[in-house]
């Protein structure tokens, strides 16, 4: 009975010690620059004669291609992505609208920014840019920095755990379990995209990990 009581008491003590732990969150952030720029340019022309509307769109297409050529983009950087024709009739008069979309895709971020800065040159060339025509910047190298950022977030979590342990007179032991949060990529300075406003090529990558450490 004495031996059984000792074993039971020792087991309860070990179970209590096993429950000593702290759960903290670790943060890692990194400023990066986008390595891919895409720009979908939508434009249209309307006329009561379908051929006239089509001719205006063809003229606009030539103006857009010349615009990007003047900026030094290669010919294959700009590709057609769609076109459609719609019509409506008012008091017996039918008006045709021809819409065209071209897409720019480039890894030359600096040149892409130059294009955005001069986009109103297209308006001066007679091109009517529709809503939704804006540059979008993407960072594609996330997988290359993931391991380092997870390690950094875990270290940050341990630092927080050590501060907690120091205040409570304990020591930080091994990781009992951990959960990696989602990686988020947002504009570094809070700039968003939208009509008349370009997305920012300067991004902030962020990840939060939740780590449960045992306490000694």
C-alpha cells in the first residue's frame, strides 16, 4: 500500500509538471519587392455603325502597342485577352459598342512603374481606358523565404516565452506543439489597387506562428 501510494503520488507530480507550459505567438515580417507586374487594359468604342466602332478600336490598339513599344517593352509583353460587341437600340437607332482587352505581363518592375506613371499619355492619344484598367504587382518568391521566416517567427515566440518564464521564475523547455499561420502578402504602405490608382510593388510578407513550450 505504501509503495502504491508513492507511485500514485509520483505519477500525479509528473502529470502536474507535464501540464506546465505556455502558449505564445511569434511574428515574422519581411519587406519585399514584387517580381511580376500585370496590367489588363480595357478600352472600348461606340458608334451607330459597327464598322466605325471596330475601326476606332483597331486604332486604339495600335496606339497602345506604340505606347509600350516607345517605353522599351518587347513585342510579346502585350497580348490580347478578349473582345466583345454589344448593342442597344433607342428610338429606332442602334448603337454598337466594341470592347477590347490587352494584357501586359512583365518582370521589369521599374519599366512597369514608368508605364503607370505615363498612362494618361494613352488618353492623350485618344484611348478611352475603362474602369478596372490598373497595374497589379505580385511577389512570386514566397517559397524561397518561407523556411527562414518560419524560423524567425519561432525564435520570436521563444523570446516571448522566455520573458514570461522569467517573470514567473521558470525556464523554457522544448516545443510541445506548434501551428503555422497563413502567410499574407500586402502592400507595404497600405496602398491598394483600384481605378485610377495602381497597386504598389513594395510588399510586406507576414506570418504568425503559435507555439506551445513546456516550462521547466
